[in-house]
């Protein structure tokens, strides 16, 4: 069954929505972004999150010590690297945190699909102006020969999620702007898309 990640949660209302919808993962964005939250907010939100849902910390070129501290405090359960981090950083974080690491790769051509020591790869849309969160999809045909478990991100919503799952067969779909209304997470959209994915992939 395809797993679901709802990324960019920042309010207690968002946590209440996912506690009902029950995705497999949620994302706390610590990188500079309109969805960015700080340590204190993430800690409070995590305390309200259903323990069955894993929290992913999203980072862009963050100090390793800060990520390790968040992991040690139990605020995050997985680490997602969305910047220019090298493979040595991936291995260091795996060793020091004991948590799985997701390495995001922004895709514009087959050359962007690289191997990594990370536990998972996440394929997102290439945008020269930002590291992620563009809300745009990319050409999924570029992933047709990819093997192993990976996350698929980039402009996923209720209109294209069925095609994405059937065409790409990802381990997990990662949705953010696709469950928002006017830039804010929408409870009904979150519940709807999680139910839709469960039906498609069961």
C-alpha cells in the first residue's frame, strides 16, 4: 500500500486534521519557507500528534548539531535533507541520530536521479529559485527505471494522485500545497486525499 506524507504542518488545527486522516508521515519544515516552524512550535505540535504518525524534519543546509538535537529531543522521527548536503553529511546524520534519512533530489533530467547512502530518495520538481515546495509536478516518465523505495513529491493533489501512484509506483506520496486552501492546510482536503490514496493502493 502506498504510504502518505502530509508536509508543512504548522498549526494545531493541522495536527487535529492528520490525527483524523491518519497519514503515515507528516512533515515539519525547519528550512526557510512560508511553512517554516521553530523548535518550540514543532515540539508542541509533536506532543499533540498521534504517536502512530511519524514526524519528518525537513532541512536545507542546516547545522548537523541542530538536527541531532531535534532528533535527540524526540521531535522528529526521520530526517529529510532538501539542500546541498553531501553524502558524508547523510552518513554522519544516520550514525549520530539513529534515524532514517530521506535525501531529496530535484528532477529536471535523468542525470538528477542519483544514488545516495540515504535510506530513501525523494524526487521533487526542479525549480532554480527554491529548494522545494514549488507546487509544480515534473515529468514522471523520468522515474520509469528507478528501483527501490522512494518518495514522490511535487504538485501532487486530488486531481493527479491516482495517476501518480499508478504510473510511478512510489513507496510514499508527499503532499503539501495540494491539501491547502489559500496557503493554509485544509482539513477536508487532507482527509479526502488520504482516503483516496488508501482506496487506490489497497
